[in-house]
């Protein structure tokens, strides 16, 4: 298994940040076939090859995930794709 951690700062109001994370989650769901659901301010991500969460803070967003085989083999690519999606969604 392999872990990935991505953190991005933002200056969005909480509802706007959550809406943008919802859009990012939709892209992740479509791209990777993961299931996503909110538990409070934490978006849970579930897939046969990954278990993770996106934590929505007042000034930052953190993605933590445990990648299982075979996705662990493509950790760098998955991390880059998730970072790209976050950067696009959090852009002013």
C-alpha cells in the first residue's frame, strides 16, 4: 500500500469551497469509479483500490488516501491528476 497526501490553501467561503469540492469529487468519481459521500466536513472516498478522505477546512483542503494494489503502482500519476483537479476547482 501507498499513501498520498495533498494540501491546498483556499480563500473561499465554506459553501463555495464545498461546492467546488463536490465538482472535484464528481470528476474523481467519473475518472476513477470511486464512490464519494460527505460526513460533516469530510468527503469520504471509497474504491476497491483506494480509501481516502477530503477534509474541508476554513482556509485549506486536505486529501489523504491509502492506495492499494494495483493503484499504488501509479501513485505519482494519481496524485498529479488529483492535484490538477483540485487546482482547477480552487482557482479564483
